[in-house]
C-alpha cells in the first residue's frame, strides 16, 4: 500500500483519486456550517485549546457531550453567549469531534 510522505503527495493523490469518503463527509459538514453562519450571522468554530489552532466549523447538526445537537442548544441572547441545552440540564454546548481532521490531524 502506498503511503504519501509529503503534503504534495497527498495533494496529488486527492487530485488523482478524489477525497476519501470520510474527508468528503467532513467537507459536507464544513459547508453546512458555513452556510448556516452566513444565514444566521453566528459563526461557531472549534478551537484546539492546547495549540489555539482553529480546527473546524461547527453547524447545528453537530453533537454535544450531552447527546443533543448544537441546534438543540440556545444561541445568543441579548448579545451574550448562552448555550444551555433546551432538552436537558447541560449548561454549555461542548462539541464532540468525530474525525481526526477536525482536531488538526490530517492523517
């Protein structure tokens, strides 16, 4: 099995064979979140707190550790962020990354 050894080799593989199914799904989630941000004016972004690296846009269909989606949490009230869950006692939306790429790991 061929393992790319550089960013250029990864890029060439994607150009030749297309994105992997998981990568395509991740890009669909990114597009969903970007469209929602444009419509709502609220941009939610997952940031790796240890590196401060911006990793992934978070849309309303993405899960919280409480088991509910971001859309099932409150948004902004009176210019103040309030992300309590509408369906349980969760006090703050906390995004669950589902793919390595979402936390800055591209392999």
